[in-house]
C-alpha cells in the first residue's frame, strides 16, 4: 500500500484553518479553489468532490475529531476507484499563531499515489496561500 504524506506550516491560527478543514460539505472547495470546482453532499456522510481536471471523487466521512482537529475520510468511488483508501487531515497548533498541517492518504493500488500526491501538493499550497493572504 502506498502512503502519501504532505506537511506544511501555515502562518495562520489553527482555529481558522480547522474551520475550513472540518467543514465536510464545502471544505475541499474552500481549501483548494480552482483545483476543486464543486463539492456537494450526497448524504450527510458522503460528499462528491469535482476537480478541475474532470476527476470526481465520492468520499465517505470516517470521523471528525474537533478536540484533536483531525478529519478522516475515504474515497469510495466515482471516476476514482481505489481498492483501498484512507485519508486524514490534521491541524496542529504551532508557536506564534502558526499551524502545522498534515495530510495523509493510504491508497491501493499504488499507482494512485502519484496523482493523489500531485493533487495534495496543489491543495496544501493553495490552502497556505489563502490562509496567509486573508
């Protein structure tokens, strides 16, 4: 199984970053506008995320832990068909009103790691830019 891990420091309060990440219904579009062109709830625990390149991912909410500021979800289909996927995003308080953001995807087949990694790179840089400019 491939593990894709991305981490970044953001010059913004963890509470502000968490407000976006914890929003299961619109968080992806708010996190990465331009990369994510649409995000809607299919059911209270399943969202449909559409990317600018036409990829559509149906994602199931695994859990939201507001105390640890961790969101977990799994891609369960649409135009992306992993045999296994588990993803998490964690917002960690850092010194001087900064945030350390960790985004992890465990995925099978391994070949999905490269496109997922590229999307994750774009998403975290977009989040950093948006949070630091606001």
